[in-house]
């Protein structure tokens, strides 16, 4: 609790109630600011990076799926891609774009 000294008597007087509430609001504000800075901001940056990577995906690029399989992009539509897995060129699977976690360009 905050105490203020009065000028005339030098005794401690109780602080107004709004000062204690202001301290609580400041502490919670700092807590939520730290939560945003360390959790939500990096997550949104990563989401934007992945969305940009998928938007720049082209036919022939090597992709890594969220399940851990590497494949080559054969066809791209609005929300799906057809990925070819393996060496025999017979395993072509249509996948949702959200199932792709990494894209490596064919010319790199």
C-alpha cells in the first residue's frame, strides 16, 4: 500500500484508492504486453512467412510436407497441390496447401 507524507504534520496518510488500482492495471498491462511480444508476435511473423512461401510456390519445386515427406510439385490449383513422391514417378497425391511446411526452389 502506498503512503503519502503530509507536509504539515509529517505523518503518513493512506493513499487514495485509485492509486492502488492504477498499480494493478499497470502490472496487468505489462504482463499482456510481454505475452504479446514473446508469444503472439513471433507466431504471426511465422504464419506470414509460410503464407508467402506457399504463395511463391511453382511447379517443379521440392516441398516438405507436415508429415515429413519430400516431394516434387506437379500441379497447383487454388487451395490444393499435386505432389509426386518417390523415384518411380507413380505416387502422385493431391494435398491441401496448408499441409506444406517448407518449399525449396527448383533452381537453387
